[in-house]
C-alpha cells in the first residue's frame, strides 16, 4: 500500500482491495473516535486494543511505513527511468481489481450502475478528501458497506476504473503548472496509441514489454483473488462494538 501511494493514479486502497483487507480497514478506521475513549473507560487497555483492532492496524501501518522508506524509492526510480513499463504493470493490476470487485453478487440490481457512474464522476474531484475522509467518509463508507454492500462496491469500482486513464502508458503531457518550488505539476494529458507515441516522441513504445506487464498485473490480482483475497466479502473487525455488530 505504501509503494502504491507513490504512483500517480494508484492508491493504497486499491492494493487493499487486491489483498482483501479493504473492508476491515474501513471498519477499523471508523473505530478511531469518541467511542475509543468509552471503550477505554469501560475495559481499560485490553478493551481499547480490541476496540481499535490494533492487532490488524499496527502491522499494516508498520508495513506501509517500511514500504514508504524502501520500496517507494524503487517505485519512484522506475517512474523516472521506466515509466511505460511501470504504468503498464499498474494498469493491468488496477484493471483486474475493477473486474474482481465489480463481479455481480447475487443481490446485484440494475440501479447499482448509478453509483458506478457517480464513482467515475467523483474521482474527478480532489482536494482535502484525505483529511475529511479519515474521520467522516470512513464512517459513511463503513455504514454503506454494512447496509448496501453491493451498491457500495459498484461505487468503489467507479473510483478504480476512473483511475485507469492516469495509468495509460502512452500519453503526452499537454498542460501543466509550476509548483511553489518550481516543480512541474501535470494537469492534463493527451492519450495516444503506441504507434502515435513512438512517432511523437521518437522513442520505442515498448509495446510487447508493456503488454506483458499488464498481463502480469492482471494475473497477480486474479491469483490473489482465487487463493483467498475476496474483496467482495463483508467483514467486521474484531474491535467493532456490539452496536456496530448488531447493525451489520
């Protein structure tokens, strides 16, 4: 998850989907709030540990931190030196994630396409979502996953599919702005075919290598899904209180 956050267009949440821990992560984040103080007062440290699901979240955060220090540096180097190959791999990985998460469950209805479209439109908006989401959106998403599981997954599929254009390997930067330290911030791309990319840039499109890595990303996600990472299965963290469990 930490390494994925270093790649534009890929979020740690996508990797959480791939590994089947997304819903437990959302429900666990929701536990960090006023209810944690109540759990501590009622049962001391043991109940607080269970309420916050620390046995899950501490190893996860440690892994993310370690990845940001180690693997993320490798990802940044690959972005600079081998952007086509890296984007090809993550394009396949994210595309397969959308397929896995979006498989129609038994309670799928046609109107579930509406949150899918809403998800596609809302990735287009970026601002202070991270700060707001940690406290408010995680609670809303936790409730939606428990009450309207299939429809919520379609909304999240919209988010995932909407990130794919950012990972398309063959593109041309057409609009950017300079940041406060003079760094270039991409704003808009023109998406190209491999042939047009080669003609425009004079560089090899590396079509076979990129396509191969797309397939590797696809296969990796499908393999994880087949061997037990089931993102479409609802779960409640060990630390969820009785009220949450009764709502599920």
